[in-house]
């Protein structure tokens, strides 16, 4: 079962309803891609499983770092939480200097 590590988007169960109102259960899979995303704060690439809709949202918000820092912790995977913590630590050390 694939799940986006940044947004928590996962497969959903839905009904296909025919003209005669017969309901057939189907599963809709999100478009999950394994991507290398560049973090400007860390100055390195991070490999994550990300939904294509999340990639579009990232570009709209202004980049990977801004998107990850604005996400709620309950939506992020363990790996994404570690990346978020690394970015926060790096930005805190830059502010001190």
C-alpha cells in the first residue's frame, strides 16, 4: 500500500455506480513517485515517496523546505519528520550566526 510521505495521501475505497444503481467497490490509488527532492537549507537531496499533487503544491508554495516546514507532524512519515527536524536545526544554527 503506497502512501505519500509528505501529505499522508493513501488509497481510498470508492463505489462505481451504474445506471441501474448497482454499486461496485473499487480502490483508487494515488499517483506516488519516488523522487529526489533538493533541500536548499540542507544543501543536499532527500529521497522520498511523494504524490504528484504534493510536488505541484511544493512548487506553488515556494520549494521543498517551505512545504515540509508548514506540514503538520501527524501527516508526515518518520523519514519526513527526520528531514523536517534536520531543516529546523540547520535554520536555527543559521539564525544564531
